[in-house]
């Protein structure tokens, strides 16, 4: 084997280990790095270790607190996201909103991806190197930046040509407007760690912008929804069961106390012992659809949240008609396509350059999601239905594709024979 061919094989097997150079006209191969490189993150590049973490206490939220939090985040003097993140941490507990966020995330996390060389061929070595837990966390943090506005990701120690773990810098400490991480939660926005400067920029990746994120738009909807659910719960306590009215001689202390005791005991028992002069009445609400004002408000806020996060309601709400379902599905696919392109940019423009700089990935590698060209059963059925008009499709294919046992009809066989001999019996227009 020639020297150049041997070098090519080595570079293909381990593309980050060898570099070529010429000395006095002779081509020399030099070992660039050791396979399975390990490197500890420098102490002067760590951010989490310098933060004095405080618990972000949850409390009851209202619209005025949300407006004040926006004003604090958009302050020109000293912007702070502390109160806004406090609200975000509360509203993400909403079941519907949490499901929508997970649906949008899974559309990305469930898509297969690959790493390719300059010539477009898949690099299986890098694929094995990157299919690890820390890389999935990186993608998740990038997706979360769409909801929260930004994510500042701290890369950990390098082990086996990858990072042993990555961490998310608590967003309430990050000030995107000034490029600062505050070491104390309530410090001024210009007093802290400049994460955009070296050496921090070599071990930390900022994803997002100064935008307040989708959760900022979702906040008032969830706050209103929680208020409505709370009022509905109170109404259920008051009017869900008939109101009991006990009549007795309240001037007689013994009679009054006995009536109070019997009314309390009837919470768990539907009977009581009464004096002949006592009277019990059950008063029920006359309205049978009072719940609708609460139910419709909850449904409306849920549909608005679906439109905000997914761009449509057809893939989440129960009522979806066939005509509009396809439109909603196309909108969902457009959102997923835009998110995949966003993640590709986050990896190719942010992560890979740092990995190249640290010597754990060769230059020229590109990350991309795999194209899914597989047709759905419904789409394949429409195509097969059209083909059946002109061609015969084996029964084995129908059974295997759709799971339905089928066999050829006798009439179909006769028609096939007739079609076969039709050219012999067809009248020639030119015949005399």
C-alpha cells in the first residue's frame, strides 16, 4: 500500500488524529491528537462555580405582576429577568401548556440526524461520537430557548472526544442585553461575568436573543385560565351539592347545637334524627348550564395556547374535521421544519466550531437531520388506489402493506383474460 493511500485510510478511521505537512518537499504525517481525548474545563472558564445560587420561590401570579415583570426585563437602566422567570416557572406547570411544549420538542428529538463530510457522505465515526446524552441535552436546551427566549449552556470536561456533561446556567442570572451573568441574583445587570469574552466563550454557548420568548405571550392566558379554574372550583364547592337549611329553635342553646352537629355529620351521612319541630330543606341551583362560562373560557385559553405554540389546534384539540385537519398538519410540519433548521444552525454555527477548536472534531463536518420520505398509510393507499385503475397489484402486497388478507376475485380474473384478448377482437376503423 502506498504511503498516501495508508494515510487516507488512517484519516478515514480517525479523521481528527492526523494532519499532513511538507518538509523539504516530503509529505509528513504528524499525529495531531490522541484518540479519546480527555481535557478538564479550566477553572477560570467556569461560570456555574462562581454563581451564588438562590432559590427562586414560587408565588401566586396575576396580570399586574406579569406587566411589572415585563417592565423589569425591558428596563434600559438595569434589565432583569428574575420576576419574569419566576412567572415562567409557575405557568409551565399548566398541563396543556406543558403538553404543547413537549409536542414541539418531540417533533425535533424524535427525528433522526447524522453528521456528514464535505462531500455529503455520512461520517459514521462522528455519528457514534455524538450520539450521547450530553448532545441530546444540548438540543433540548436549544429548543427551550424558543420558549424562554435564550439558553446559556456551559460545556463540561472533555472525555472520550465529547463532553461528560453540560449545564444550563439559570436564566434568571443571565442578562442577554449586556452579555453578563450575574453572580448574585439581585446584582445590577452590568456587574458579573462577561460570557461572550474568552476564556468563557470557549466553554459556554449562548443560544437565542434578547426576545422574551413564547412563554411571555402564554403567561396572561395561563394566569386567566388558573383564575377561572379557581372560581369554578369554588362554585363546585358551593353549588355542586344542594344547600342544606336546618330550621330549629335557635334561642334554645341545646337545640341549636344539636342542629349544628347533625348538619356537620350529614357531610358524610345522608340521614339524621330530628325533632318534630325541626325542619331540613335542600335548595338546589336552578341553572343547569352555569358551568359553561368556565368551561368555554378554559377551552378558549387552551386553543389560544395551541395556536401560539404549534400554530394550529387540529393536532391537539378533539374537534378536528377532515377538511381542516390536513391544513393543520401542514402547519405543524412547517413549524417542525423551521425548528429543525434552527437546531441545525445551533449545532453547525455554535457547537461544532468549539469542538473543532478543542480538537475533538475535524473541520468540514456538518450536522443535518435525515429527510423522512416515507409515506403515511393514507397517502400510500391513495397512490395504490390510482394504480389499481391501470395495473394489477399482487394480493401479497396488499396483505403485507395494510394487514388485510385478500384474494383475487373470479370476476377480476375473467376481466384480466378479456383484457388480454381485447386487441384481437378490436374493430379496425380502416377496415372496409
